[in-house]
């Protein structure tokens, strides 16, 4: 297993394993190796199997080598030595070609006639990598000049502004899915069962003392009728939960106790109580709230509300 080929195979196995694991545990947030503890267990197991395989192959090679006759062993060792000597010869050849140097034996062909205090100068060519890099910079400069100076393409300031605008759009899109960053301006009604269930638990823990378990109201107002003191939209309710009610007689601000997502969940649950029939509904307080975005046929009027309340009493 100490051969270069074995080490390269193990390295390749490690790279393939990492790629496959990242593909299986695909995540937009961070690398699987940082978020999945089992990741390293699987990688370690795969590498152990890989090393065990290489050890078995090496042991088999040694056993087979000992079964050879002495002259066959000598021939095998000679071939292995030659193979090892030429293993990375191609890399050295490419390196020398990129340098463009002449062989030491051919230096007499490029030595210059003059010398300086016994120091002779060789007329070596510039390294090919240097020459081609220089040519590439010339081509790049021409293209750049034509594009930005002749054709008047975008400037650096414009490029910066476009990058900032694109980044801002990405941030806004990310905020839509980052529920914990919600605020009174971005909050929306949550209708998912999991969110409403979480909102109900928050309500039962913090709100029933004043509003009762069915939202009928007690110390606090009735949450099931269409009358609201500080507004009945999801934004209004979220703001009331976050900042508190009326100064001196409203409820406390919950923004220091609840996370933004939790306030959005409980606000959505409160809205789901609208139209339900509590056991002992408290008299309406505040003004009749009408959703400006709702169809006119669905907007409750003063008469329909009174009629509904009379029906409930009867």
C-alpha cells in the first residue's frame, strides 16, 4: 500500500466519496461535512474499506512474488525499478519544455562571443510560458480597450451598481423564506397546519389568561368578532403582539419574549379564531374592521354583524 498508485487510488476514492456525500446531503445552507455528523462516519468507513483493499492487494502481490523463480523475481524487480524511474518522467519533460532551456551539452551552440571578467553569457530563449503569457496580456489589452473605450461598454461604477442591485434582489428573495427575519412590514398570514398548531400552543401558554382559550375575551377583548381596537389585519395583529396594546391599559409587548416567527404564528392563529363561536363572547370593542383587499361581498357590514350576534344569542 506504500506505492504511489495506492496512495493516488485512495485519494481518488476520498474525493469521489466527498462529492457523492455532498450530492446526497444536498443543502443550500452549508456543506454536509459541517451539518451532518454521520458524514464523517461514512467517509471513515469507506476509507477503511479502501485501505483494507489496498493491503490485501499488496499482500497478494508479495505472496505471488515469493512463488516466482529467482530469475523471474530478478526480472520482475528490474521492470519495477524501470517503471518507478520513468513514473514521473513526463512531468519533468513538460517542465523542461515550458522553460525552453537547452540541454547542458548543447550550450556551446548558444554561447555568446563576449565575456565579462570570465563570465560567459548564454543566448537562451525566453521561457515559452512567459512569452505566451505576455502575448495573452496584449490580446486582453486590445479587447479591453475596444470594449470599454471604443464601444463604451459599462463603467466600473455601473458594474458596481448592477452587482449591488442583484445582491439586494437575492437578499429580498432570501428574506421571503427566512421566517425568523419577518417584521411588521413583511409578515404574511400563515396557513400551514404546523404554523397554526405552533401558534395555538403559544396562544394557550401566553394569551388565554386575558382572552380565554376560545378567544371569547375576558380582561382582553373578544378575538372572534370583526371588531378590533388596533386593527384586524395580520400586520396590525403582529404589531400589537410585538409592540403591545394601548399605553397604560393594553397588553404587554411580546417582542422580547417571542421570536418574530412565533409572533407571526400566534398572530395567524388569532386570525383563524375569527368567525368562531366562543362559549361566553365578550361584547364587541373597537371599530368594525374591514379588509380592504377582500371582495365586497365578503366584507361584513354593521347590520350583518348585529344580525349574527342576535342569532348567536337566540
